[in-house]
């Protein structure tokens, strides 16, 4: 029995990274009753067919987490790439991505790129105080890239970022083999509106994988799959000390009187943009619940 991780799945074939190299596998429908279809990121065991060297998936390990779109399992880390230089990132996008990550039991890391053009002091301060890790980098000068490389080594990471933020540039700086692959993938699948994007894991130098994700749009609140609105507060780590301190039990922290989180926003302990993002997400999650 050989162990591995699914790097991509195309037309019923799964490409599994193993100690013996990349092995093309089939699944035989045996998982339909348990985990469903195998997805990228699944940790699997397989058996090799002696006739042609292809494999059959035998087992899929229980998933530590998964995203729906793109379908990817077992992410260790989600990196939200942002920039204070044009095109300036809307903090809401960062907060949406990090909230989903925290909720799904993935580590979240905010990376502020283009520090050569704008150091992004305000953004940096917001996340430094949020309990979510933040790094400053410049794909142009190379500042901070080694620190980022350290953070992704040996882990499965997904990078999200608004278009033009420098995500491709950062990835190319991180791993010299990445550039060629990124180009190859865009050519293969095209950028057309109706083209389905397949997520794929790219092995990185020194161990670990990066999931190629299309952008912030893949991190929609649908990913929070019917999170109760009351759970959302825990996706904002800096809210934690205040939870339970509000005047009313079951406080939504939106505009209630005697809300400890609103007081913390008022006196500057919690960044205003973080709370605004929370309210926006709360409204969308609440609506989902009402439509159930
Ligand atoms: P993507 O759409 O997020 O993949 O962004 P790209 O990597 O294609 O970069 C978008 C633009 O931002 C390009 O013109 C890059 O040269 C520029 N860019 C990327 N990284 C940096 C950086 O660190 N500093 C500056 N000043 N520009 C950058």
C-alpha cells in the first residue's frame, strides 16, 4: 500500500504525489457511500496495477477541513495577499478570507505586498492587533519573502488575493518552479467566463504544497456552510476576550446597547474596519439562516 496526496483530478483520474513519484489513479466508486468523491488535498492510500503502473485509490483519510469551491481538502494555511498600493485591497475581502479560514480550522496569514510602493502601515497595524498573523513583503525587492517561505514550508497553503495585488509575483519569488506552472495552467484552462477552474496543488521546494486558487471570489460566505450567525464572532480572534462581557446574553455585537465589543471598537481596542467586516458577514450569514 502506497500513501500520497491528491494533487489534481481530471475526468475521473486522480494524480497522487507519493514517495514513488506522481501516480495516475482511478477511484472505483467505493467512496460514494462514505466521504463522497475524492478531492484535491485528500490523503489517500493506493494500490498499483502491475500491468500498467497506474493505481487504484484504496482509502481516503478523514478530512481535517475542506472548501467547496474550489473543492480542496486539508488546507493548513490560507494566505490573504493584500496591498496598500494600487489596486488597494478592500479590508472586507481580507476579513472574509481570514474568517472563513479561522472558522474552518485553517491558519490564516495576511501578507501585505508592494511595501516598496506603500508600506501599508494602517493595514499592518490592524492585523497586528487582530490576533491574525501579518507579514509585509515586496515581490519586487524580495523583502519579507524568506519569512513567508518559512511560513509555508511543509504545509498545504492556499493563496487568495484581489486581481493585481501581486499574487503571481509573490508566488514566483517564493518558488522558482512556480512561474512556469502558473503560466502553463492559465494557457491550458484559459480565462474564459465559462471555463471551469480546476484547483491543483503545486509541490514546493523544501516540502509542502500551494493550492492555485482563482481569487477572493472563491472564498464566498457559502463556504461558511450554514454557520450559525452566533458562531461568526469566534472567527474574529480579537473578539474573544470580550465575548460574554456584553449586557445581554446572545448579543449579536451589531448595534446592541451594552455590547462589550462595540465598546472595544469605540475605545480603539478593536479596529473599526474589522468590526465593519464582521457586521457585513453577520448580515449575510443571518440571511442564509433565514432562508433555510
Ligand atoms: P496578480 O494579479 O495578483 O497575480 O498580480 P501580478 O503578480 O500579475 O502583479 C500585478 C502588478 O503588480 C504587476 O504590474 C506587478 O509588476 C506589480 N507588482 C507585483 N508585486 C509588486 C511589488 O512588490 N511592488 C510593486 N511596486 N509592484 C508589484
